[in-house]
C-alpha cells in the first residue's frame, strides 16, 4: 500500500524533523531523503524538495543500489 506524503508540502524543516525524524539529512540541504522500506538490494525512498525552507514537492522512488532524485 502506498502512503500519500503530499500533506508534508508547505511544512518547514523543523516541522519535518518533528514528524519524520532526523535520519541522515544535512539541515540546510535542498533535498532530504527518508528510507521508507528496505529489502536486500531494493529500497523505497521518500524525497522532500525544499524551497525557501518549505517543502515544495515530494517524490517516492524505488531504488536498486544507490538512489538519486
């Protein structure tokens, strides 16, 4: 089942940290990632794209090995 993360759009970095946790994100970065699911070589990753300290867009991607937005 795919969860809709569009409710994160418009939230600032502090609100995202409170809701999703820190994981391995550099605070001032324009793109943050969260691993939603990991199985052997496959993972499902949530990408949060920031502009002016607010989430502008969200994207979920299935990745094999290294994952880039």
